[in-house]
C-alpha cells in the first residue's frame, strides 16, 4: 500500500514537471511569436518562416551580365499573407562558391495582395554556382540555402585572346611549312568568364573566320588550311593552322566580324631546313647574323609608348641578295651584295640578350645596342621588304636592320624567348624550372646531393669579411658549389647546418647592410634602414672590386643551395635596389627606377620636371654634380657630348632624366656591378636569370619576410569619401586573408617597392601603409605610389572582381614602372 502511494506521488510529480515544462515552452513560443497573446497564437496569427515562398524572376540556366531579383513572400501560420518588415530581421546572404560574398539590394515592395514582401536584387558578373541563404533568427527559410547556376555569356572578341605558351600572348607565330601548329584560344565573355565549354561546332563553322595573306601582295592566294575545335581533354578551344608555303605572312582571326584580342598576328613559315637550323641554333653559344644598319632612332625621337607596328623602310627600294649565315666569326663571312651605303653590323643572339655590334678593321668590336630577350622586346618586320626589321623595347632608340636571314633570326629569337620561360604558367613554375636548369647546367644528380663534398672554413666572428676572403680566395667555381663546413675561431661548435646558416646570414649583413666603418660595399640614397641598397663606387668607399666579386659569389651560392632543396636552402638577407636587380638581368635603367630607389629625388625633382610646363625656366643643363667623399666641392659630369652647353627643354626633358638615371644608377658604379655579375655568373649562368624580371629576381634571391595579413590590417590607414568604399575594404581584407605567403610578398612589393619588411613588420614601415579610394576608375586595376607606401583601390562590383584585379596587378603590374 505504501509503495503504491509513493509510486502515485512520483507519477503526480513527474506529470506536474512535464506540464510545467510544456507550459513554459508554450509560453515562450507564444511570447516570441505573438508577444504573449495566446488567442492569436491559437488562431495561427503569427509569422511562420517554414511557409515562406521564394519566387525567382529568371529562367534556368541563366547567363551572366544582368541584374536579377527574387521575391520572398511570407505567411502567417494559417496561410494568411504576412507583410514583412525590416524589424523582422530576415538575413540575406549571397555568395559565389563557398566564401566570396556578392553585394545585393534589399527592398520591401507591395505585391498584388497589398502585402509587403522582400525583394532582393543583385548583379551577376561571375559565371559560377551562387548560394542564396535566407534566415530569420538563425533558422533557414523553407528551401534555403538555394543553389543557382549562372553560365558564361556569349564569346566576346575583345576579351578572347590567342595564347602561345601559358599566359603569353601570341603576336608572332613561327611554323614549319607543311606541318600543323596548334594555338590555344582563351575564350572569354565580356565579363572575362571562360566560355569555352559552352561553345559548339556551329560556333566554329559559322562564327570564326580566318585569313592568311601576303604583306606585299595581299590579293595573291596562300596555300593553307585551318580548323578550330574543342579539345575533349581540357574542354579548351584550339586553333590549328597548316601553311604549305614558306615566307612571312599576316594573319587575322575574327569572330562574327570582330577581331579577337591578339587575333591579328604575323606568321613566319620556315622550310624544313630553316626549322632544323633554328633547332640547332638553340644549342649554339656564339650565334650571330650579318646585317646592315639602316637607321638608328635618336633618343629625342623615341616614342613614349612601348609599341611596334609594321614599319615602312624609309630608304630606297634596293634589292639585297641573301648572304649565307656562318657562325665561325666575322672574318670568315662572305660579303653579300648588300648596299654599301649602310654600315655592316652583326646581330648576336644569346640566351639573355640580342646585341648589335660593329667591327673596326674586322678586329675591334663596338657594341651599338643591346636588347633583352624578353616579351618587352619586339622585332617588327617590314611589310614591303623581306629583309628589313625594326627592334624596339620602348626604353631605348629603335634599331632598323636589313638581314638576309631575317626570318630565321626572328624564329630563333622567339624560340629562345619561350624556351627561357620554360613554358611556365606561373612564378612558381618559373622558379622550379630555374632550379632544374641550374642543377642540369652543373650536372648535379640526386646522388651528388646526398654525397656532396665539403670544405672546412675557419672564420673569425670579429673579422668575418676578411677571414672569409682569405679562406675562399683560391676557390674555383666547383669549390663554391661544395658545402662550406663552418667553424668559428675560439668556439667548439660542430656545424650540422646551423653554423653555415649563421655564417651566411652574418656575411650578408656585413656585405649588404650598409654602411659600417669596416664595410661600405653598398650604399643607400638616404639614411633610412628601409631604403634600398646598390653598390658604392670603390673610389669613395675604399673597398676593392674583389669584394664585389665575393658578394656576387655569395648570392650565386645561395641560389645554388636553394636549387638543391630541403635543408640546403639559403636566402640573401638584403634589400636590393630595383635598378641594380634590373642590371643583373640585362635590363636598361630609366628615371622611373628612382621611384623605389630614391623616393626623395623622385618626388622632389623627377616628378616636378615631368609635370613642369616650362622646364627652361629652371636653367638646367645635361650635367650631373658628384660630391666626392670628404669633399664639399662637386665635380661636374657631362651626361652627353657638350652637356654643359645643352639646356633641358620640354622636348628633351625625358632624355635628360633617363641620362641622369643612367649615370647615377649605372655608369658611376659600372665596374662594381660588372665585378658583382662576374662572381654571380661564375655559379649561376646569366641566361638562366633572364627568365625573371627584377621583382621576381628579388623573391628568388631574398625570399620574403614573415608577412601577416592581420598585422597589415592593424597598422594600415585608410582614406576615402564614399561610404560605400567600406564594402570594398571588407572584400580587400577578406581576399588578403586568403593570400599565400608569395602573394602577400608580391602585394607588399607592389605597394612599397620591396618584398622585405622592417624587423618590426608593418608597425615600423615609414611612411605607414595606406589604402586610398579611387572613385574615377571603377573596376580597373589597383595602382600604387611606392614613394608613399600607398595602395589605390577603385570600387568593385564584387569580391571576386576585386580579387581578380588585385592578383593581376601584383603579378603582372609589378613588371616595369608603369604604376601611378
């Protein structure tokens, strides 16, 4: 009996607790949905998001390019339409893929039932899968998140381009007569989406048109066949061309009557023998062709744009007989019947440079000009003469030559150019190919790396430079490639790799961290530890050229060690000037290099001279004053013949600035640079370095300091007027947070001019990092003012658009000095 009573009481207690819990739950639900009105709750007069309906106003599959919208209608639990309000806190999120948010506009509009519903509009520019999320109080509406696919738009000729290798644009094509040649077509819509998978055979047969014609006789037929197909493996468009005649032709590929980007190009069709000659040329080290110098453009006539079109020979229409190429030397060449009115010169092609020389008395070589083997150097062929060509790189006077073997010369140039790039699609692939070629040059195998010979060096910490010089003064190039087993005098440490790293770091500091009382090998243009360094003239520093040779060998050894990989990898602790790096790879210097190398001079004199409407008022001449060490009396150097008597005017001021840069950054320290290059190339062949520009070379040699996106955001200042720019800033920080270390280094390099940060990071950067809005260049590439460590961001329509433009700017925009 007692047990039954206890069980009953427990049952009653549990029932009571259960009723209280249910009552509390119902009370909280009623309070949440109807503000505590139980009667309204029982009638179903409360918002029920599970009954919401989403109406999309586009048909699937939809194309990019328009602003689309959808409406969300809400209902009470009893299915009576509900007028949604902003206070109901419905959260909308639209993203591309899994991370990039898309901007949208929310409106509360009245539908046909006089009930307010939510309308969301957004612009579609990116072809991808969009995820639309609708939530209220953390709970998804019915069907949310929605998955919507937007396809690319129709092919846009203005955005579609021909590519030869990787991302290199095809402007001139070399083919072998009778053999097919395939070029990739990067098919894009007007918003730069890849539209290749959406193209079908009818587009190829009906829309694409191709024409190949002779430059001198455009109406004379050319024997060729062509076809455009979709590669089944990678779903990319490919253009296949077979030419059955040899010679120089012009080609035009258009789509629906509009030429493709780079769709107008030159075609050089070689015979089998010429193609074999070009292949043989790739292995020759002393390759040159006999030419005639027709014209050398004066610096005053240089065009500011780096463009080169089909040129017209300004001389008489003489006919030149082809002279047979002979690589045994100038003396053994047979003189062809080329006009005697023009100077005979020799065009040398190396893996690194294209050099024009003449010989006095067939013995004394005189260099007329040199051009880097790079995409920036253009060789344009004469339309009305089969032998004439013009060489132009946009920074020095153009050279017009006549060469009987012109087509073979140009084909060899392009083969070396694309061979240097290793057909690389990215910087990482360039580096990988560079390391591979460097090891192959020295015939290093994996077994050699495992059984690497060692050389013991005993170094004094208190006299690091001199003891290193003494220990290595008799070393050959092969010795420098061995492992240096370091022992510091007076210390008992055993070198298992740590002492070698420490020696490398300390020696870099002593050589490149200028100046100290003991070593003034490198100089800065201002007393700022963040300033970039370049060699000091030995006449002022008291150092000897052998010290620069040592510095070059140290850098070469670091590159060789990095090629070995793993624990062998070493980096150069230095902040080299851009002009110095450019000269290491054979590129000319210009006044634009002062922007990063000497910002004070750039802002005070260079920009002022460029912007001045009347330079003659300044009464400047083509001279440069140089102050010797411990002397207050300047020495005046003429920058050109009779420079002290030549006034700087508006028409020649760019020439003056370039000559000043040439003197300050090159001529005044030429022996020092030559000694450095001699040491460097004794370990690393110069043609391997030429695949990089100066910014990439710095990353390969010096790497990048530890860069934190959070530290960048913490110590960055911003300047903008439009409040909508805050969204662009949010996207920018979201994009940089996802950057790899290499991408962060390139961003810092693009903004500040150097990939290396001070030891304290962005906190110690002077002037501080700054981001400024640009309201007049919506959607264009970001620019930078490296003098002020300032990044200028336009407004963008989406996070993806900003990400794409930013990556283009930091990877392609860093080449050269075209930044604002």
